[in-house]
C-alpha cells in the first residue's frame, strides 16, 4: 500500500510521555516515507510541522542519550538540572 506524504493521510500516535489529561503532548505519524509529521495533541486540526525522518531520528537519539532530568544536549554524566555547558563538579 502506498502512502501520501501529506499529513492528511497520517496515522497519528500520542507521545508515550503524555499525561491522562492530554496536557503538553505531541503526536507523531510514522507511516509517511521520509518524513515525520508532528502536531499538538490538544489542537489536532491546528498546524503540523513536517520534519525529515533523518532529523527526527537524530532528535530522538539525542534525547535518549541525555541523562534523566538534564536538558537536551547535555553531556553524558552531567548532573541533573545542570545547564548545558555548565562545569561538572
């Protein structure tokens, strides 16, 4: 089956970090070749950001490599809550 690269044909899924109230959530679609559409789950008919799949993969990998509680892009072993580039004790 062939999929259009238009967000209208996207099969959306909510972030696994979404809370039960639907606040501060994003939805993504992974069924469109070469792109990952992203939208606000509270505004499903609002704007959609379409990101190249390679950029989305790099973004997700950087988040997974980041220590819990540290800002995205923080070096491995950075103290929780330490600003990016902050000296480590």
